[in-house]
C-alpha cells in the first residue's frame, strides 16, 4: 500500500513540476572493501610495502562524489581531496585511480552516457548506452535522512575493471602459491583471479525527489536513488540541495579519443598486462643479480 501511494505521489509531483525548471545536487559517500590477501599471497613484499598497499586501497575505496541533475540530464564526479604536502601517488594505485575516475554525464531522454577518462596521460571520451536494469520494486521502505526510501533490486554484468569483484582461482597451498606467483610474473592475471559474471544490486530511492537519476551508472527508478550497493561497494547519499540560487550548467565533456566502454576496457587490460610483465621482468632481474 505504501509503495502505491508513494509512486502515485511521484507521478503527481512530476506532472506538476514538468513545466518548471528543476535542478539539484546530491553528495554521495563511497565505500569499497577489498580482500588484499588474495592479491598479496605468493608475492614477496616487505611490511612497509604491504602497509602502503593497504593505505592506498583504503583511499581508493573511500571517496566522495557529487551528482548534479536537472529533469533529464546529470553529471557525476568525484570530489577530489588535496594531497598532503610531500605526499604523492604512484604505481598501481595512481594508475587505477586516473583510469577509473572521470565525470560521467547521463542523458535519460537519449539513453546515453558520456565519460572522460585519463589513462596514463592519454584522454579518452567514452560514449555508450545507459545500462537498462530490470528493477524490481519490493515495497520495503525505510528513512534515509529526512526522505522515505523504497527498496528495489536488480542484477547486472560485473564491471571488468572492478578489482574488488575478483577472487583467487586456486587455494593456498605452497605449490598453488608458487604457480600464482609465476603466472603474475608473466602477466597472466586471468590465470590467478576470476570474476563472477553477474552482481546483485540493492537500491533505495525516494519519490519525494521526482527524477530518475542516481549515482554512477544507476538510473531508471521513479525517484532519486539515495543508496545503492553492488558487490563490495556501497554509495550512500549524505546531502541533497534542491533548486539552489546558483545552478551549474549540465553538459558532457567533449575532449578525448572517442571509444566505447568495451573497447576502453580491452585497452586498459592490455596496459595492465604490460605493467605486470614489466614488474615481473624487473623482479627477475633483481633476483638474478644477487
């Protein structure tokens, strides 16, 4: 009953505001957990290297994003934090961060999303269709801040570049660790890790804000998505401002080599393999000098 009332409310508010200008901003906190033991077992790492890896993983997993939206369009971008004096990024953490980050633009009317990404200093402009998820609205409700939210569930194909969704193929015996170490040294990451093809999604949306937007690639529910969990990542809305005095123009990025997400992911994985192979050769070279 509650679900029906809220959905009718969404339709009425949308109809009332359809002829009016509408703009909003929502801030989301992102948290991703990673099992680093799967990545470090079988590798020779000092305690300092492991500590640095854990710190970088935590920084990569806890971020702040801002969604800016009108009735039909939205942009979603990470709110960058200034690095402390003398602090610098590098290695895998920096490579992954710059490759995954970028402002994502969505146009619900055209069903298109556009994202600008920087891969090792080269700019790409990804243009693709917004994923069409088969949402199932459960009717379960709860309060998120001052908004009443409704639960919806769906499933989607796992992101090929989501490291948190990978797990080791083999066990933890000495022989299996040796095989994994050799495979990683040769750049054969797929021999060591595997990924489930699908991931389950749980979202909470509110018809009190009558737009079909949401964080990241999520959209299509009858109300703003306030929280979404997929795999080991949760995005939670912490602040909403509707129709502020100052409004930003919502438009997509234009610079970069145009490509699709599939083409970009293929190139990215090739670069990862090249880096892994260089790391393996460097490790072998150092060992040979001893």
